[in-house]
């Protein structure tokens, strides 16, 4: 019997304690209090062509007054910000932080801005510039292959915006560096752009194309040596071997190659000029020189 009464008394006391705690919290939450809280400072461009270009404190410390529960709700849920529209600020100098710059919700009153009391200001016009994209692709072709074209980006340009003096410092936007080993085929890959500090770029990544081809050789026999009118070459025909990327050699086979001598000198042996692409080279020519004579 005594044990049963003890258990009942214990439960009653616990319930009473819990109810008392709840009532105390309710009473406390309704009390008026003051508290110092930290809020972020957010300068924002209410006009698209403006930008803040000077370092400033990221937070302000303010003193507020209100019901305890209202202050808690403001700090933990609403999380106010001190927003500064750039169009209302001077171009340079200082702006004094005033109480009326911040409106608080939830019946909480802003008593004062503790710190900072002012902010250094420099507001400039944001400029936009179109800059070329510079791919940073390092390609090592496999043996018997060659890179036939410089890597290029698609798109080839990107829009950059920000401070005028920062944009004027740069001439192009580079990609991340990518290394390709033992390349045997052409390809395309997505590469991220490097964003210059303090500037905004219109793209995060671009496609970069590169071209790799097999190196082949091709012999051309009995090609006529062309000389100006009134002159002749001895011998009149030459043979040679060309080395280069497969596509260029195929094109040469289709269109043919001319051997020319544009400035003849009497009784002089000269090497004929061959009209071949930059990626190709002559690895053999027979004969290497011909003699130029006037026609009789």
C-alpha cells in the first residue's frame, strides 16, 4: 500500500514539475528583453549595371528589443539581412548605417547598430565584354600519328561581366588544362572554364575539339616542272615522296601537285617549289635540282 502511494505521488510530482516548466517558459517568452544579434550585410544591385567594388564587413552586430520568443523566432527562423540597394549609395566614400535601413518582423524593435557604424563604399558600373576562349589541351599523339589542327572551343567566345579595370586586364578566358596521351583519333570533350576572380562568365564549360591523324607517305612520279614562258627545265620531269596526315595526302592525290620555278636564272640549277600543305613535308625528291635554260 505504501509503495503504491509513493508511485502515485511520484507521478503527480513529475507532472506538476513539467506543467510548471511549461508555464515558466510561456511566462519567460512573453517577457520583454534586449539582445545583441549578428546579421549579414548584403549590398545588392537593384540596377543591373552596378557593382560594389570595395571590400566590406560581411556582418553587422545589432541590438534588438522584443518578446523573448519573438527575438528567438527572428534570429533562428526569419534570419534578417541588412540589404543595401546600390543605386541609393554614393559612388565612393562612406555610408553611415542607420536604424531605419533595417525593418524587423515579429514585433521586434531595432534599438541600434552596434558595429560597424559605417561602410567604405565604391560603386562602379558593371561592364560586359565578349572574350575568346583559350583551350588548354596538351595532346601527345601516339607513334605514327600527328596533331593536324590546334584545339578549338565551341562556342569560341564567352560573355564576361564585372569591374571595368579587372576586365581590361584579361584578353581571353582559359579552360582547365587537360592532357591526352597516346592519341590516335580526333575527338571532342567538355572542359571547364577558369573564372577570373571577381568576374562573372556566361558559361561554366565548353566543348573542345582536336584533330589527330595517321601519318602516311605517298610517291608522285613524273610531275612536270612548270617554268615561265620562254624557258625550259632540264630535266622536264621530277619524282618525289610526300609525308603528312592521311586526309591531306588524300587531297593531294585528288588535286595533284605542281612543281614550279617562278624566277629563272640562266644556266642555274634550282630546286623546284612544290605546292603542298603546311602539315606535309618532302622526304625525297629526284632530282633535287633542275637546270633552267632559255628556249632556242
